C-alpha cells in the first residue's frame, strides 16, 4: 500500500441478484471496492456485535497483533476477546497470520444496508 493511502472495507447486505450485479460490473471494469457481505440483517448483527465493532476499531490500521494485545486495547478479558476474534475470523472479517496473530487490514469500516417497509 502506498504511503498515505487509505483502505476501506464495507460490511453490508447482498442478495444473490446484487452479488451478480457487482460481479458483472467488476468484469466490466468498474471497481467495486472491498466488501464483505452478509445474506441477512440478522446475520450481520449477530456477527457485528458492539464488542466486536470495538475490536475492529481498535485494530483498524494497526497491523497484525496477538489476541492478548487486542484484549489490552479494548480493555476486556482475553478469553472473551478470543471468542469474538474467532467469530470475526470465521466470518472472514479478520485474518489469522501464520504466526498466530490476527490482522484487520483496513483503516476504516463502513456498514451499509437499507431497511425497507415489510
């Protein structure tokens, strides 16, 4: 990444139709940006709890770190943070390094979804 560049990931909802549209646009040469999509709002909020969003905020732009360091930065018990980190790794939001550390390779997180009338 160039010095001064700013990486952003968008977490949101995506139907199969929207995913197909994004793939078609990408193949057409239109940049789509980095996205991690969930199939439902329920799943998004199940994964992105307040405590897990705090973890992402503490890790944004900081490089790889041990879970113990993550726990220190958010002021929480390591066992609880380990559970949250494991959930975020399973969801594809955090990466685990070969050295056993975790990484959130973005400087900023955006959450994007639209609620419509039932």
